[in-house]
């Protein structure tokens, strides 16, 4: 059988790098895309093909898809992992910063997906794995723009799923909980710059301390927890529409689903008291 051709975005660190390695071990041809090409040299040594791509630049996205089509015909499995978390009070966050959050977490992903779909339609098979977050179902203080992108990704994925299922294409959403990656480092510094000393400083400082405590205590899940879910979805003949895993995922999704907004407000704010 023809080897599946996989493209993983955001593969220079954390979960994305772990996804690329795990799928390569499954015998698939894996392309790993990210801005930091130098951080993927270790993947190249393992037979994974690194590509430089800024998910916010259409020219980069088009060049990556064109190269894969030249070399292997097209993408059979797309793992949309590239993204970051931007925190700060709504009042303190510029609209330009908010737009950039959407460019990275939604619009770039959407453009890449558009470009791989024709090949999937023609072969009447394919999988699109969108790495969302439990943040696409819940919310937290100072995370309005980040949560907005993940809530949008959830709805966008649902619509895409029912559009492309007629062509044998699966769309899967993966919702990580608290995972030990660079995510919090990227998030906390800019959050404190925006909101650490203003009217929302109390919440910002408590949130930063709670995050540091979680890391210090090792109270986070390893990326491999989510990697196992991604591999399961890719290998499944009929994957579930959603997979969730990692620290806090089960309890937070349970509370959000079955209890009122006010009860969830109290539960989430208990982390920053």
C-alpha cells in the first residue's frame, strides 16, 4: 500500500515535534513545518522532512503544499497544530494583536486546509486533525482572544466535517488540557506586559503564580498523552469527531457541560484566588 503523506505544522517544539516523530514511527512520510527550521534539524536526522513555513504568510503556505505535491502527489493527513496563546485583559489588548492571534490560530490553518483539500477530494480519502484545546469549550480570565480563536476553530471544524464527509475525508478535533510545553512561556510574559500592573493586575499576577506552581509541581501532562490521541485518530478507520486528554481536560469539560455558567465562573476563578 502507498505510504500516507503527512504534514504537521508547528513542529519545531512541543506537541508538534512529538506528533511528527510518532507518525514517522508509524511508517508514514512526514513533513514537519514551522518558522524555526533550525529547531527541526533533529527531525531531519530521523528521516522527517523539515519545511520552513510561517502560517500567517500565504506564499509560505502555498510553497509548502506545492513542494509536497511535486514530491509525493499531495497531503493525505494534515495535522493543524501551529498556534499560540495570547493572554491579557480585553481592555489592555490591541485589536492588531487580537487580529494576529486569529491569523495564526484560525486563518492560516484555514488557508492551508483549503489547499490540501483538492487532493483529498480526488482520492476520496484524507484526514484533517485540528489541534484545538479544552479552551475551545471553556474560558478563563484574561484569555478572551485565545479562547475566541479556539471556540471559532471548534465551530469551523464542525462545518468543514459535514461539508467534506461526502468525499471520504475525516475532520477530527483534538482538545488538549494542561500540557507541559512552551505554551505558558509564550503566554505569560506578554500577558504581564499588557495587564500585570494595571486595573487587572491582581488577576494577572495570580494567574502567573498559579501557572508557575503547576510547572514547578510537575502537575501537567506530557505531550505524549496528546500524541497518542493523534496517532489513534490517524490510524482509525472511522475516527471520533473529538478526542480530549491531558490534565484538567475531563473535569473542566464535565463541569462546563453539566453545570451553570455561574458555577463554572466560580470553579475557574478558584485557580486565581
